[in-house]
């Protein structure tokens, strides 16, 4: 049974909208009849710290959490976090990276050294696809939709139909944000599909 | 990647292939266990729900409020009051629930130990959300040990569906046995969302059960309590029979002689890692269904108990004479996960041990006080004045981290004042001793400490970081915000007024962003001869967004790279490469990340060279 589950880890920095995306994945999967579990940790992690959420779906999901080497997909909303959590991915897995950096406070203050060779190390991640979500979000009409751009890109790797994603977006967000987020989703989906060709 | 897209009914049935079906279901929702508990409240005709916010329990009452799931719901000032309110409602004949994090139950232990004697009329449920792994807590106490201590039956949901089912079952059980029922969640169940099947039609609302004054039953003076104590023991025997019969305790067949016993989320890990082994699920965990477990143990070669933190089930089984395997793999501290069970599998079945990925060489990203946080200035001044600082529980605990490094101690909610007094009375050499706590923590349990300080004296300065919100847990209202959870206006509690009323002579209010004034005031108070209270006022920046006039900028030609601004630990102050020649041998100058800056002006106030100013 476990073989049929799809295991996704989403990582980034507090405030990037990671939990919205993990919710959309879970809601879209549930709509298609999958068993779903989505885990996240609140609290201290909200204050600019590293944030992780995990979603698993399939016929039957037991453990809500994924350990090292258990994720089919890692979605990193930021490059340093992609490297920090790269160990979560299976050797046969894939990594979707938002091609941007949020400099950790220690680095910007000069108290810890920056990550070395960031670019080369990101390029070497298994099955990596880079998406620059911010320009696409701006094209959609709102910089804050960068997370939904990534959801669209992720959707190109997953079995759920567009209607299920759309329903999840409509159910979760206020009506005035539906159009811009659906556009962001479609731009992310198209960018990832184009990239894959 | 292979998908498992199949008919939705099939999946739902597979998903609910184990456990009991407590109610007929018709509708599916994606809910966290916290939200599922609130839906259970909605469908249980509950009169009163009360809580004090605390991760990972907070969303229970937030969802109760969103659903308007109870006739009355409140953020109480602390967990003791929340539970006392719930006890009162239950004695009056209404159903009631109180929710708290694990350490919150320490505060509510006093009423719990006696309401368990007195008993209830309406169903009473106490949610304890424990935090294995200490994601956001100061300790890792396993509150399951309190079930036996307080003689309260306990349910341990393993997922959101069970959280819903068990909430409803808990109210029924509570009324049947007139006893409070503990629902024990953990961070992992509380914050995991899963598919929950709910009835379309909630059961009809119920009136209060009749109230009859009965002092012998409800006034716990010794003469009455002695009788209650005997009754509690008889009730425990009856509850044991109920647990033996409960469908929340069940066995799954499997292959081989090694069998598992698990509760809570540990059950999920057992099913994940040992899917073919026989397994016993403990859902109604106190009283432990020892006879059912004894029957399950028959014919098994090894019985392995997997439970998070303390060996509560294992010890209960051993006490009943059931042989439990003693694993070598460490499972007692921290949160369990599939990898730790794979390590156990390596011990049991000589399967390959899991390989942990080597930690990536990347800079850490710890949580920090927000740019523009109103607590920062206080910590900056206290550090400058060389004060010994007893801290408390809240966002401001982050002030302990470098570069602010402002706290000497943090124990529990409200402890700062008593700790600071104790340090003073012990004769600590430090000339300046301060206690620092937030507004919500002050209302929670700082007020009593302050009264003690006023009464017994002691040269301690209490700084209340008054941002008018319970920030750390996600901005809940408190007596200082002027609004209740039900959305009604309330009188705003006045901290300075309370300090004066309990007898503190020196009480000041200060703008949390005015460093000069703050320093003069704190120096005067810390060096004075009597207790003092300084209320540092500044709204939480997450709520207020821009606290000052405008975002700051720097002038590279004025910056001498001294680093004074960096010692504020503000995430908006960044090193940027100098366009011009190095200054003092440094090729960087201070800069401002305009996307993070809140315009609080602290950087401008600490800069000796006036390099910071308002951006256009």
C-alpha cells in the first residue's frame, strides 16, 4: 500500500505561504478520493524561522510525517532551505525550487558565513526544477501569489485534475483573490510544463 | 510517479478500515485534530468552552469560536480559571470543555484533582495537548501519567477522525460516569490534517440537565471528601470494565510472533513500519484494558509497546503481569517518527538500519524577534544596564538569543517575578535585578507574583512588555485587548492600575520605542530601594505593521561599521558591501532591508554617527 502513496515535503521561511500550498495539495487530493495527511508545526517557527509542512496522499496514509529519504517531491520556497532539507528526498525523487534567496539573519548581520556554492549545490539536487515564482506572481498581478505559482508548478507533477486545485483555491481564499491566484496557478503550471519539455 | 486514483468511496472505506464507526457519517472534511475536536464540540450540544492559548492546543478554541460551536466560549486568563469555568458549567448540568497545552494542565491541576472526586452532571472534557519533541514548550511532560493520578479516564486519538469521534464519546462517557474525561492530543495529532467524516445532521441541541443543590456531593470538605474518595475508587473499577469493552481498544491480526501495542500517533508509525505484524491499538488508555491486552499477548513471542515519552502503557501492562519486551533502541525522549521505528525494526528483525542524511552545510535560520518588535528596546536597555533578568514565556523569550542575550532565566508562565524576588532575597550580588513578562502572561499568573512582591518587598523592577495581544500563539485577545473571544467589547485591564492597586509605589508607563526615556526610567527603578513596575507600551508589530513614521535608510558615508546597530538583532539591518573605500578596515556598511523594516527607529537611536534616517 505504502508504495502507492505520494509523499511531498514543502519547506521555506515563515511568511512565504507554505502552509497555504500544503493545504491546497491536501484539499485537491482529498477531492479526488485519496486518503490524505498533512502535517505542520506552528509556534516558534512562525517568527522568521525555517518552516516545514508535509503532505502524503494515496489509498491509505498512516504516518503523518516523512523522515530522511522518504519524500518523492521536495518543494523549496527558497534556495538555502532547499539545501537544508535536501536529505528528505528519495534518491529517485524530484526537487522543485523557487529560484530566490532569503538571507538568514545571522548571515545578513555577519555573525555566520553564507552558504557556499549555493547555485551549484542547488543545481545538483536530484531531479531539480527551478522556477522563478516572483516574476510569474507579478505577471498574475500580486507578488504575494508566488506561493500559488509554486502550487501550479507542483501540480504539473501530480495526478490531481485542475478542477480539484481550482476548487481548493476557491474554498480556501476570499473571493476577491480567486482570479489572481488562479492565474498564478496556471502560470506556474505552464512554466513547469514548459520546463519539462 | 504512480497515482492511486480510485473511486472515492473505495478510498474512504480503506481510510476508515480500522477503528470504530462511532456515528453514521455523510460528509467529509479536511481537518486537523484540533479542528476535529471543535467539530465534536459543535455536535455535542456544549454550553461552555474555555481555554488559555498555548501551542499546540490553540486552534481548538479558535475553531470553536469560528463555528460558534458552544453556547459560550472564552479565552480565560489562565488554564486554572478556564477549567474552573468548565467545572462550574458541568456542575450546573451543561456540557463543557476546557483546552490547554501540557504545561497549562499544571496550572489547572488543583481543580482537576478535586472535581474528579466531586464529579459532574453535564459532560466535562479536558483537552491536554502534549508536546513530544518540545516544538514550542519548555518541557516534555507526558500528561498521560496524570490520568491515574486524578482518576480520570483518558482517550488518545491517533488521527483527526478519532479526535472527532472521541470528543463526542468523551462527553457521553463523562455523563455516564459523572467524571471528567481527558482527551490527550499531541503536537503531531493536533497539527496534522486528515480526512474526517462527519454527520450531515448534528444531533439536536439539549437543555441543561436538572440542577439540584447537593452540598454533600459538591462541597469537598473532609467529611464529604472521604466518602467521595471511596466512590472514586469504585468508579475506577467500573471504568476499567468500560475500557475493556471499548471499541477504541482493538486488535489487528497479523503475521509472526512479534506483536505491537501502541497509542496516539505512535499507532500510525507502527502501522507504517510494521504493517504485517499483529497490533493492538490503545485508544481508551486509562484505565488500561489489561485483560484485553492479556488475551492479545497469548501466543505472541514478543510484545513491543510503542508509545511517545513515558512508558505508561508498558508499565501498566507489566504491573498486570504481562511480559513486555525491553527494547534497546532509545524511544523515551523526543518525538517518535518512522525512522526511529525503523531503528527499532533493525533491533527486532535485523532489517537495515535507517540512514539519516548528513546535515547540510547551510547557515541556521532560527526564529527571531520581528523587525520593529516592541520588546527589542527593553532588552537593549536592560543589557546596557547590566541587569540580571528573569524572563518568562512568550515571544520575548527569543530575547535570550544573541546578540540581545537579554535573559538569565525562563521557567514557566508568570515565574519571572517570583524568580527575581528569590534571587534578590538569596542575596545575589547583582545590583540590578529585573523581571520581564508580557501583558498576557502578567494577567495569566504574573499578577499574583506582583502582589507578593508588593507584600513581602524586594528590590526588583518588573517590566511588563505590553503589546496588547497574546502574540506568540497567534494573536488571541486577552483582558488587555478590550474584546472577548465571542467578539464582544470588554473593559481593557489597566496594568499600571493593577500594580498600584496591589501596593507598588513606583509605577511608570513608557513608550517601548523611546530608548532614552526607557534607559533613564529603568536605571532609576533598578537602582532604587523599592519594588517598581515599568509598563513598556508598544503594539505587536505583526498587528500594527508600520510602527513608526517610515522605513529607515542608511548613509554609507556616515556609517563607521562599528556594529552598534547589529547588536539590536533586528532582521531588517543587513551588511551591505561598501561602494567606496573600506572604513576602519571594513568593506561593509550597515544597510536596511526595506521589505522588513517597520520604521521603529531603534537603529537610528543607537547609531552614534546618525547614519540612519527616514527613507522617502
